């Protein structure tokens, strides 16, 4: 109830502020375009002022003179040789499957990132953590001996890389 009230109150305040700013700006614009006495006042004020270039009501920060860059900037990116891929994790291979004693995992990481490799049961409970650390980009190989660590059955191997996750089913003999 309190959260709903706070959210409603903040939306109401935001809308009220937007309307107030809009009304304040609209009054200034309407006075400038329709009121001739205001326009005469403006003309006389600008004629009397020394600096006639700045008739804005806002003061702008000064521009630093003599800052010139000779660096050439290319706007269009260079086209890569291969297809563009935003994926961090690719080419995941698990062998042999079904596993009897040694599990081999091979995957490719596109940049240095934290990798977490776990084995989960069918219900999604973590059974075993095989690997949990930061790796460099490139192809990674992981070999793990599962003798007497897992009972026979079906499991899932989950590889978390950054925000991406891949699940693969494995069977233990």
C-alpha cells in the first residue's frame, strides 16, 4: 500500500511540475508575441545595452578560445571481416555424453569475463561447481573427473558467462 502511494505520489508530482514549467514558459512566449508594449521595452533595452549580441535570458558559459584539434575522426566504423556477434559465449561442446568417468567441456569466450560452470540436478538444485573464475578471451577447455562424485542419472551443465547462460543436458553412467 505504501509503495503504491509513493509511486502514485511521485507520478503526480512529476506531472504537476511539467505542467507548471509549461505554463510558465507559455506565459513568457505569449507576452512576447502579442504584447506590443513588451516588445517596445525589449527594443529599448537592447538599444541601451552595450552587448546587443546576447539577448537571451540565460547566461552561457564562456567558450575557451584557441582550442583547435588536428585529430581526424572517422564516423563510419570499419567493416569487420566476419559476422558481428554480441555473444560472449559460443561453441559449447560437452563430450563424451553419456559420461562414465571424465567430463570434457570446450567453449569459446569473446572477451575476458567471469565464468561459472555448475552441474545441476533435474530439479535445478546445484550439485557440483566445476569452475568459477575469470578467464581471458579465446577457446577454453575444462576436464573434470566425476568418478564417485555423481550418481547415475540425468543432470544439467550450466555455464554462466557474464549475463549469458547456457544449459546442456548430460547423462552419467
